C-alpha cells in the first residue's frame, strides 16, 4: 500500500487577514472554512476577515450592510463621471441596478456571499459600469481576483442619509404606478426607525418596538477594544444614557459593534452628548496599561457576550 503524503495536512499559506480552507470558519460555527462558508462548488474562495479595511467610512459601511434598514450614500469614482449610489438594500436584494439616467446603484444587503463582500461590490460595479442599458446587475458566481470597491472610488468621507423607508427606490421615477406604491408600502412595513448620531462615527439608534438600542461599529482591533470596554465596565463608565445597559457586541467583517439597551422613549437626540463623552473615555481606556483582576473578570464576561453576524 502506498504511503500517504506527509504533506497532506500541511496548512495552506494565506495572506495576512485572510482565512484558508482548512482553518476555522470566521463565522464561529466551529467548522473548517472549506466545510462552511467556503463550501461552494470548486475551490473554496478565500475569506477576507476585514474586507472593507481602507474604505472611506469603513465602520458606517459595515453598519449599513448589517444593521441599518434604509440608508444611502453617493460615491465618487476614481475614473469616470457616472453617478454611483450606495444603498443598504435595493428592490429584490439586487446587487446593483443601472437606472434610466445611467446612474449605478449598489446594494450592500444581498443574498450572495463569496468570501469578500468588498470584492463582490467591486465586481458588480465594474459590470454595471460596462453597460448603460437599464436593468438589474447580478453576481451569480464568485468574481475571482480583481479590484475591491475601495479600489474604484475616491478616498472621501461618506455622506450618509438614513431614510424612514425605501422611497429612494423610486425617487428618480416621475410617473409611479399603483404596483410600485404597493410594493413600497409592503417593504416599508419592516423598517425600524433608525437615526445616525452626529456626535460620533457609525453609531445608530434604533427602535425595535419593544425596546430601543444603540449599536455602534468601532474601528479598533478586537483585543484592544475588549480591554478598553472592560476597563470602562469595571469602572461603571459604560452607560450612554439614563437607564441604559451595555448588553454585548456584534462581530462583523473584522470589527466589533457594541450594543446598549435603552429605555423606551429615550430617542436619539439625548444620546449625542453622552456618546461623545463615552468616546472620549474610550480613547483614554485604549491607552491604559495592563488590566487589573477586576477588569480581567469584566473582560471575560464581555467576551462571552459577542454574536458573530454571518
């Protein structure tokens, strides 16, 4: 019987920030990547742990993709004059649309997942820019190597507009029929009131009916941020409003998004000043030294209150 190759179980070399097929899937399932999010037919696509790194408004882009129901932001191309609009969600969860005007709309909340959403966006943008024919632009298979979205747009701040509903789907259509209005009304039924705070970056208040939340995507490395949050928690400095409660964190696209429960009736406006104060306290906590025993205990508790958004 032939001997098995001793190299068979050698780990596959991957670039920093990427996940190889034999490594644990970053979604937290406990499976190897090739048996989980990399299980599509053929060679497993490489999972990029922090796909939007280097993109203007990285934290806001993650919030718009994972947490915010209805929002848009114009994008400026490095090359070309076509108008491009980034949106949380397009009709039918379309990856992109070319409008009658020739403008391109890009959707963040889509049904496909090929391991690197920033590359997916870059690929579908290139497809949309290659045509002026109005219609939906799909992405039916992994796009392979090529530019990510941040490679195709200018390095400028995002001007984000949070909407009460999906009226932006038809704001460039002058003559709207009853079917459009009916579809819009149905879609708007699932939109939760959401407001982006102006005093800090990528923090969003939302009302889910039974309670209110503040969800805040932060740019700091996970371990460093957990240490800082533990320091503030142990010191009783982790409140963002009267009656607020720090309940845990989402993990999405390589960053953490701390979440606070808020009493009903809090609203977004009263969060502006305490959120700015919390941000200042956090910056100080990020620069502090080793954790105390009490802070280490707080950190262990916080680490158990993380949910990975797949």
